C-alpha cells in the first residue's frame, strides 16, 4: 500500500479510510431509504383502495389519533 500523501509517516491514510467507510454508510442508507419509500407508497395505495371501498358502501372512515 502506498504511503499516505497527506502524512508521509503514515502507512495508510486514515482520512481515506474514513471516507470509504462514509461512502459505504451513505450507500446503505440510500438503499434502506428507497426500500422504505417503496413500502410506504405501497401501503398508501392500499389505504386509498380501502378508503374507496368503505366509501362505496357508505361506511364511515374512522378518525385516527396522531
């Protein structure tokens, strides 16, 4: 492994290692976000379908607490 260009006495660049770790964490977070976003969209579609069905049969939609 080449010496660190930022600190010639170091065998490896701690800052470059930290950057790579941050990149991996960012990629994992983005992947998780996209999975959760897809699930939320799927659940919202299901809610809309259920609400439409309730309205067709004049069944009141219960209020929910925040």
